[in-house]
């Protein structure tokens, strides 16, 4: 395998981890805060459903997550009240919603710090692995030439 292939593989893996980190942040910080706001507002059935404006969660990311047939829209249900879409979490799924979307320290500084650390690891690996492989290759070529 060429060195350039290994470096690309390292960065592809790090890119995949970046996507996972960002999705985790989105899920916990954005969607978790929406679940918390709905539960704090007492929106646990159709009668108590509230609008996104009333819980200050009316933004693109939340609306996108609540689109029809999305995973989040199976947790947070919608109902139309007075020509306005309102949302609630059914009483029987409250514990599941809390568990799935709880915020476990997914703050922006932690996320950025993790990504910077991961970048540093990637740079180190991009230099170290090809160097180690070259050294091993040279060693085995020397051993091979002796026989």
C-alpha cells in the first residue's frame, strides 16, 4: 500500500469520526433541548401540545428534524390546533425520549475541543504511520538481502 493511500485512509476515518461528533452534538444539544423544553412545558398529550414558538425552539434545525417520517417526529408528535402546528411527547414515551435525547455535556466548546484534538491526532498519524512503514520496509529489505 502506498503512503499516500494510507494518509487518505487516515483522513477518511477522521472525517467519519467528525461526522459522528457533529451528529452527536446536534442530537444532544439541539434535539435534546427541544425535548427538555417540551417536557418542561408539560406537553405530554394532544391537549397540552405547544408550538415551537412558545418554547423558543422554532429554528431550521428543529423544523428539519420534525419533518414527516423522520426519527425525531416519531418521538415528538404533532397536532394542529387553531391552524397552528403544536408538538407533544406522549406520556408513555417520555422516559424513552429523555434517555435518547438527554444532554450529556454536548456543549460547543467540548465538541470543538474534541475536533481539534482529533485533527492533531490525524496529523501525527499522517506523519508517523508512513515513517514506521518505511522503516519496517527498509528493515525487511535489509534482512531479505542477507539471505
